[in-house]
């Protein structure tokens, strides 16, 4: 039986993946560059994303640095104004908390995470949250999830990672931790062949935890 869950955040607990993409798309459009979604998803799986296409289009680093800040502003605007709830998440976390200890391991920046959770009720079920500033190497490197294991005092065998992207899956696999992929329309075309489980909603996690699958 799994005793611990390490949750990814964006696309798993809140529906933000598409808005991060749209913020980058808008920031690049401001300087006349089109952000291709399929290539963005491929780049994201390797740990890059928006700015790989900007560089390929010949955009200089000074402009990229400026537009990165523009993207961040757009993203925070979306976080404050768009519907990013995923139905059933809080209820599922409340039920899971009766069986396991849980934490969040996210590539989200602290400022964005705080905006998202100003009025939400996810953090109360978590032992801790690791944001991008809390580790050196980002997913798909294993460091984020290995850091989470150490913080929990958990073994790999006792732990389940929950992800929605191949980048996160590869991070979990590299850390030696079983990973459940939850369906997300935005990332559905990525390669999840190394996932231990595929689920449609977080509610199915209880079956995994209680060894019903």
C-alpha cells in the first residue's frame, strides 16, 4: 500500500497548463513571433518551452528576458480572472488525507502559487509544498521528487507521484517512483508509456492507494 503521494500542481490540482501556454503565446505575439502549440508541448517535455521557439526565430536574449516578464504578468492576470478549478479535487484530497500523507512538488514559481491559492483549500491537506525556488534542477530531472521524498521521510516504494505531463513523468521515473498520470486535455498527446497508472480523475487514486487496481 502506498503511504505517501507527491502531487504535481499545474494540470493536476488546478487547470492552469493552458493559461501558461496562452500567456507565452501572447508575449511572443507582442514581438511578432507565433508560438506553435505542438512544438511547445514537445519542448516542454524536455524541460524547455516558450523561449526555445523565440530563440529559433532569432530573438535576442535581452528581448527574451523582457518578454519573460511580460509573460509572467499575463499569466498572473489569467490566474486572477480565469476559471482554473478542477471539479472534485478538494473533496478527493479530503478523502485521501484519511489514508496517506501528501505534498506538492511543482515547477510553479512561488508568486504564482500564492496567487492561485489565496482563496482555495488545497494546502490544508498537504504536509508541505515545494515550488520552483525550492530546488536547483527542474523536471524532468529527478531532483524535485527526490527532494520531496527526503522531506516526507518516505521510501520510493511507499510513494506515488501524480502527474499530467511527460516532463513530470520522466522526473518521477528518474527518481524511481511509481507515477499515475491523470488525464489533461492539454497534454493528452504526450508519451505516457512509462506511467504505472493512467486515470481520468483524481478520485481514482483511492483505488490505487487501497490496492484495488
